């Protein structure tokens, strides 16, 4: 089952809220949609894969860049156990919207 996009979820919630004025039904619908999204989500992104995507998007090599921003990576990064020793020129490394539970340098 494909992952629903935020716009699709918002439209579904709006349809339900217009049909039913009961707030409980709106929250119930949100919960169901979130559960559908969680079941169909992919495996977490590795830091190595995120850096590769960043290189493709920016056209720069991670080992030569002074600033790397991994903002809004999806699926989220869970572990920071990547090739940080290769980022010798990096002065600023930015992350956001991730679920990092472990950092290994």
C-alpha cells in the first residue's frame, strides 16, 4: 500500500469533518491514516545513503564539502554510524526531522 502524502491525508480528514461534526470521528480517522502510513513506511535511511542522496542533489562530494545539510530525510535516519571519517572538510553538519537513537563516531 503506498504511503499517503500530507495533502491526501488533509483532504480525507476534511471530507470526514464535513460529513461528521463529531470531533471523535475526526481524531479516529487521523489515527487510522497514521497507522496505515506506519505500516507501509520503508526501512530507515542510513547515514551513508543520506549522504549519497545529498551528493546527487547538490552535485558536490561529501568529503570535500564544508557544509552538509540533511534536512527532512525520509525515511528518517535512525543511527549515526556512518562514514564520518570521510567528511574531513566538513565544518557544519545539519540534521532535522530524524529519529536518531545512536551516534557512533
